[in-house]
C-alpha cells in the first residue's frame, strides 16, 4: 500500500506544480513581453513564461485526470489489504465500477507492485502464503541399476526397471 500512496503523492505534486506553472506563466509572458525592450532579463522571463504556460496548459489536465486512476488503484489496494475483499465482484461493488474495469485496475495494481503477495485465480485474489505447497519431486538414479527415477518426497517406491526398493536421498 505504501507504493500506491507514494504514487498518489507524486502525481498530486506533479498536478499541483503544473497548475501553478500555468498560473505563474501567464503573468510572466505579459511582463516579459511588455518590458522586453528595457532589459534582456525580461526576454528570459518571457521564455520561461511561455514554457510554464505550455506545460501547465497541456500537462495539468492530464495530471489531474490521472488522479482518478491513482485514487481507484489506492482504493482497491485498501479494500484488499484492510477490508479483505478478494473477488472482482466485491471489489467492483466497493469501487462502484463494472467488472471489466475493476479487473483492469486489479491487474494494474498487481503489475505495479501495489499488491505484493497476492495472485489472481480467475476473478479471485489468493494470498501466496495460504496456498498449499505441492509435493516435492526428487529426480535421481536408482542405486542398483542407474535408471532415472522421479519420486515424491516422503514416498518409498520401487525402481520401474529393476524392481529394487528406492527412497529419495533426502528422505533417508
């Protein structure tokens, strides 16, 4: 959840900076254009004003609209980690989004590393720690005939070629 909070703070700071740049850039253009003949510094002020205005004009709407996505991602992460909602249907209801959009937001959160320790199984999130580990399979050679054998840990079996009883080396 910390990564999602950092992303929100970073995007909010960028949106505010671009908005302030737009607001500051316009007077810089006016002052720089009016006083440009007096001192060369006003030409630089005009150039800075143009850059700030252009960046703010085009960048601030994008940054502010991006805040919607960042807020959805943060809400989803909070719903999973604190409210323990693990299905797309439950998360859709919490986010007030359709299932496909919720699924996309969920995939983005997993891809960006906001939901560490979770995997998707269909429309459900599952904790990695709660999954039962599959049996460990040992591959080795039969001590009697040298044939390749695969044995599940803890099992005692017979070599399929010579019939001698075999036990995985770790289980001995």
